[in-house]
């Protein structure tokens, strides 16, 4: 039963590697990017087109409208059900994405505390009054690891983390288990990594390409479909900045440069998150075919180590 997990920072080539592996193994790809769950959020999330998927079945993509709120708990249920079904049929599953908490939710037995409407409303009201910067700093003071993983722009997740801390008296990340307690001990985890300067250049080029492909138009269309009605989707990188442009808070050039800056920061947070998991085999930048061969070699090896 083959279960391969590919994580790492944005713009490192994870999706291309996942497709190559799935084609080689005759497997399916399961998305672990929280923003690719949303229909219509294509350009800004670097969602592979149908042609780029090369006939490989992809799951948990385009399952929510932008008005809906993504839930880690629901994602855990859906992703595990899919993986179990695939493995029972002898079909390899390749999980790929940069949302570290989603990957951990698949692999590990996370406990998701119930919500308290009164506590949540109180914190949400505080966030409206004080702003994202203050609330994110508050989270950083209480749980530095959570603050490193959650961008300040995603105020809904910041509020949720603060709610959990208020309800449990423990850091939000306290319920994240250490390596060794995986639901899928047979899973092989890989992370793509490249030099910081190279990654920054790739991020900047990606943002420029997104603009050329029509990201501004995509965001405007989604705004007419209810993008501003839900907190999660509108906090996505690029989307949040273009919303500010559309509302006259930024010029288009400022929105583009802010997207580049925010994406570089997000990549650093992703690296911090994934670096804490000792189960990950890190793969340095290389052509996709070479990376695939390394993964296959390592998957068949009895002892997994850094390559």
C-alpha cells in the first residue's frame, strides 16, 4: 500500500512531482493546499489545469464555494476516507500541498476542540476593533509556533487559534503530536527545498505570471460571486492584496509587490513548519524526473534518510 506525501514551501515544484509520481505508479493525487479547495481560485493558487494533470485523477480540489469556510477537521475526515478507499483498492495515493496543518491532520491523530460561540464572538469582535497585526502578535506571545504557521492575513485562523487557547488553557499547537504517532505509519514523507535566493526569484516570477494570466480579473469575478462574504478565501495570498486594490487601498503595482512580499514570508513560515517534522526526507532542487527517481528509490529503501 503506497502512500507518499509531498510538502514544502510554495513554488518548489510539488505539483509537477506529484503528477509524475502518480503517472509512474498509476496512482491518484490528493490535494493538501487549503486554498485549492475553492472553486474559481485557480490562477492565484497555481492550481494545475486539466491538461497539466495529464489524466491523473486529482481529489479535494474545487470542492468549496468561496462563500464557505474551509475546516481542518472536515478536511481530515474527507482526506482519510479517500486515502483509505484508494489503498483498499490497491491504488497508490500521493498527497501534495503546502498547508502543513492539513498534511499533519491526515497523518496524525489531532484533536480538534469544540468551539464556544461566546468565546469566539468575543475574540472576533476584539479582532475587528484591534486589527490583524495586534491579534497576530497576541497569538505570537501565547503560541509562537502557531503564529509562525498562521499568516496574520488569515484572521479567521488567528481567531480560531486564540479561541482554542482560551478554551483549553494550552497552546493551539499543543495537540499536534510528535513524529511516531502517525495514522499511516507506512507513509513516506518528502519535502522539496531550494536555496532561499532561488526560491524568492521563482516566487517573484510566479506572481508576475499570475498577473499576466489574469489574476486581477479572477479576483474581481470572485468578488461578484461572494468572495467578500467569507473570511478564509479572501485572505488567500494575492486575493487579499487585489481586494485592497479593487477597494482603492493599494495601487495595482503596490498590490503586486505586496503579493510577492507576503508570498516570500509565507514560504519562510512553511519551511519553519515542515522543518519540525523529522519524518520528512528533504529533496534538493532538481529536474522533476530526477526528483521522481529519488522518491521511488527512497520509497523502496528500508531506511529513509536525506537525499
